[in-house]
């Protein structure tokens, strides 16, 4: 891959400096706009396994598909929603056929199936699908395609395999690593206590992603390396006009870093030091869900429920599903939590939490709102309406409280709704 002289240089370096040297080279390659034109040879994307050891894929197994005018994207999405991943995987192979591979939905379909397999922890099949789509059929993946596989490797503790794919992505040049790429890899290196390598990776970023730096800061704090964490914070802090941080993110990033230090002092049992940072925290940033949710979670985890409730009252108008989940799991003893003001996009989380707690009357109220006016169903209502996981939560909730007849009725309703979804959607 590298000239012979470079190989000699690499052999004389320590593992940490090898990574640093390689990252420096990768940055130079990324900045070269002709990198993807150097060679027309298609270099396979590394999947971390010998491809011959992966589950075999029969490209002709999808011939039984019917001729209804329903888009392939919708067919695959519907199968995934109904947890029929085998059928979704089978028909998704049509996406890379000669007839459809130029379709704008092709990579979306590939990613949908790979992502569903990863979510179900069917990692071998996810790797097999990735290899089939992007190596055997030579469809060009996007950044998300590679992120899914990198995360799959990291979830299994195989960080080096994820880094191998990352290096290939950078050198290939047709797609570029994004914030989520660096979040996945930095977190994996931090979790593996490979903090110096995480630093080298973060320094290689073409942009300053504050979420990545926050992972790094928390990693140093978690192992007691307070000085290094403080140095990173001070390096980034500066002022809005001369900081490495993008000016749009500056105040939000600084607030998030400060919350990480507050959490560190709480864990040390030093509330006074935590309060000193709290006193200079920009309260306006609490209205940002990223910062507000972090603080909310911090407060409930450290038993400060009065302060957490006060903060929720402040941010409930802009809360998201994460906010809802934190409150319902932390305040299960409360009979009334003011969620009427939240958007319908949070209802699935609300219903799931209420069903886990056996509060079926409250869950039914939110479920009824989600199902309202299904006779005039459209694409927007389908997106906001109950999905399979919500139906399952209701069914499990009914079983939990002994309402078996209601569980059976809910199962029938789920079957009818999903059949209607399949029946009405037309190809675009």
C-alpha cells in the first residue's frame, strides 16, 4: 500500500506512533482531490472476516417477487418493520441488479437491511450483505454503509477491524468519514482504554466535532487522568473568535464539556467543586436537548430528583424521546407526568415505558392518539403511527397485567394495520 521507504519507517515506530504517522498520511490523501482517480482497480472493502467464511448469498433467491406496482424500497422497509428480516434480505438483492442498481434508492435499501441485521445482532449476515452489495456487486457504499459495519465490529469488541475499514474508507476517497464515524471509533478506543490512540484519531479529523472531543474528555476523566482532560478542554475553550470549535457550536460544546466535569466531581463525592462549575454553566444551553438531556440524566443518576424535576419543567416544551425516557424511568412512582405538550414523535417511547411499568390506562390514552383517524391514513400518519415495536409493547403490557383478551385484540389490530400499509402504498 505504501512505498518501500515508508514501510521501513513504520517498522521503526511504536504502535501508537504508527497510528499517528498513518493518520497524518491519510489526511494528506484525503486533501488530494484526485485520490479516487489514481487507479480504476476496485479494491474490496475489508469486512474483518474471510468472505468465504460468511453466510452464502444466492443472488437468484428473489425471483418469486410479485408484480404489484409497489416500490422495492417500500417492500424492504415494510418487511423490516414487521421484523421479517429474512424476506427483507432476500428481496433487497434486487437493488443491485442491473435493472435497478442505478436507482437513487439502491444504497438506502442496502443500508436498511444491513442496519436491521446489526440491530438484531445478526452480525455475520450483516457482514455478508455488505460484502455482497459493495464488494461482489461493486455498488459504491456511502459513509453510513461503512459506519454500520464499523459499529458492528466495535459492538463485538473488534476495534482494529473497524479501524481497518476506516483507513480503507479514507484512502478510497469516494466517501469521507463523518462525525458519526469518529464518534463510533473514538468511543470504542476509549472503552478499550486505548486513550492515546483515541487522541491520535481525534487529531486526524478534518473538522472539529465537539461530540467526539466530549467522548475523549470523559474517557480521560473516567480513568482519573484529570490533567489530560483539562488540557483538552482548555485547548478547545479559548474564546468564540479563536477557538477550534465551529462558532455555531461553541457555547453548546463548552456547556457539554462542563457537564462532563460536573459528573466527574459528583462521582468523586466533591459536590462543592461540581457546584462551582454549575455556577458558570450557560443556563441558556440547557434548552438544547443535547445539553439538557445530559444534565437531566446526571441529576437523576446522582439522586438529585428535585433539581431534575425543576429542569424538566424548564425544558419540557422542547423535550425529545430521550428526555421522555429519562423522566419515565426515573419517576415511575409519579402518577401524572405532564407529557401532553410533547410531540407525537415521542409517543412510542412514552407508551413503551408506561407498558413496562404496567400503566396500561395511561398507555392506552397515548396509543389512541397515535391511531386517530387511521381511516384517512397517509404517509405522514404512517410515520407517526404505531409501529410493530409499539404494538408489541402494548401486547406485552396487557399480558403483564393479566388482560389477555385485550392482548389478543391488539394483535389482531396490528395485523390489520400492517396489511393496510402493504395494500395502499404505490410505487413512485
